[in-house]
């Protein structure tokens, strides 16, 4: 994947894109290392990266808004516990995520020459300096 990134980003830039939305899908976005390579390639071309993966901003992306993964892991532990106690998976309730994390990377914004409005910073769950 990393060998194709320069060609992919050349095509993205040629298309006139001014930002990247990185999908939160392991087959497409790959591992954490692959995400970091995509973010590096985008930033080297002055393209901000956003994602629904809550870790993208901390990895160098501009903003991320997604489910809070530690909360999801805790909820998964509840299901495992219930199943180990004998509950049938089909009888367990289906939960939708209810906790989301909004992160803004001010360091990345500064590197891109962008100013993040104070109204966004005060709403962020995490501001990366």
C-alpha cells in the first residue's frame, strides 16, 4: 500500500480535492501504521485529514469525530460477561454507540495555516496542542 500512496495522492491533488476524509474501515484504512502513512502523505500536500476514527486527530489528522472506542470496549466486555454467564446472544439487547469523541489537532491546523475557531475548541473533547 505505501508504494502506491504517492501515485494515489498525485491523483487526489490533480482532481482538485482540498481535504481527505479517511474512512474508518480496516480493509480500506488499514492498520494504525497505514493510517499514519496516509496522514503523512496528505499533510505533505497540505491536505487536512478528518475521520470518524477517534484516533486520527491524535495521529496527525486535523479533526476526528467518532465513537469513543474505550467505551465500546467496556460495553463489549458486558456482552462477553453475559454470554459466559449463559445468556443467549440473540436475547441480548442491541446497543448503539452513545458516547462520541470530538478531537481537534491544533498543531496540524497551524502547520496547514488554518485557524480553528474558538467555538470548535470549546466543544472538543480533546484538543491536541
